[in-house]
C-alpha cells in the first residue's frame, strides 16, 4: 500500500514529528509484520528517526546542521540562495525504513519519525511524504515456496509487490 501525507511548514529549519500520521496509515493497512518505508519528496527535505522526549535534541539537530553547513557560501547559492538546504537534506537523507512488528511501528519508546525541513524560505510550504508499507514473509518461507513451486495464498492485506516477487 502507499499513502501520502502533506506537511505544512512555516519555519526555516525545523523538525516536524510525523509519527502519529505514520501510525494511522499503518493501522488502516492491517499489515502485521513487514516494513514501512518513509520517503520525503523534495530536494530540500529529509527524514530522520530521533529522540522524541526532549525537544532540545531536535534543536541540537537543527543547530548542528547550521554549524556544519552554513548558508551563503555554496556555489548553488548563485542559482536560488538555498545551497545549504540541498546539502543538509542530502546529508540527513530522504528516507527511513521502520520495521512493522505485530501491527506496530518498531520504534523504541524514545524514538519518533521526524520530517526535516531545510528550506531557506520562511513561507508556508506543503511537503509530500510518501509512506510505503510492505508485507514481508520470512526468507525461509520464500525459499521453500520457490523450491517447492507452491503457489502462495495471500490475504486481502497482502501486497501485490510481495506476490510478484514470489512468482
């Protein structure tokens, strides 16, 4: 399954918690075990799993990125003034993969999924984050099904992607 969530950002350089949106999508999917792959669509957007309890950690992330990659000194700044935003997004990365265990996200008590906005502009921006939840089967079962040439039986919550890889 695939769903898209829209994130509204009004500040430059911030972390936005998207964990509850990801949980809601997982609940609607009825997938019990597998992976959820979260991808931020945008050249200056990124995702990270980070501590959720103490907001100072999130501020530390923003401050670290500011110190590592300051604005206004990059070749791309001559194009549109956001060279640092592209580099920050590239350093953090556009995706995270979280295990799905017994119908729950496999995050620890202190972890959440954060959208990292590196945009230079202080305008209201809508970001698209795509979440892919994929039904996973144990590797042993896949190998057995292939060697025995048995046709697998899929429930309604099964993924066509999984079915394709088994054929």
